[in-house]
C-alpha cells in the first residue's frame, strides 16, 4: 500500500516540478534585454524596405535594443507592421538570445507607373 502511494506521489510530483521549472525559465527569459531588431522583407516589388518598417516601429517604441523583452509587445509591433499599406502579412517573434525578428511579405502590385524622371 505504501509503495502504491509512493508511486502515485512520484508520478504526480515529477510532472508538476517540470512545469514549475519551465515556468521559472520562461519568466527569467523575459528579463533579458533585446540584443537586436531585425526586419526581413520578402518580395520583388521594392515598394518597402526594412528601414521603413524599423522607423515605423521606433516611432512608437523608441530604440528597442537594450529594453527588456517584457517591455516590448510583439502583438503591437505586428499590428503596426500590418497597418503599413505595402505589407501583405507579417510575423514577429523573439529568439532565445533576445533578438526580435520581423518577417514581412510585400503586396504584389497590379501596376507600377513611372514618370518621365524615372520615378515611381
């Protein structure tokens, strides 16, 4: 009977302990400062470049490098990037090293008009 209770206790405490340790690890990871902010723009239309996305995000949050990850709202950044007209879809995530990465897919234009001065 005691072996049965000890076995049940063992099988309950091990998973609970693992989840508690994972929770502490995730919380401590949020205290890491942001190391870098990277924007990858995918598409061939060249209406949008990474500096435009970076300036849009910095206008709301300021410089992200050095801020704690818990102070940076990834969902807000993703919403801001999606509100840029030339963006079809975006994905924002943070790496375990403290980097924030934004992947952007550009819209495909129907037509591109170029004037006599070769400007679009």
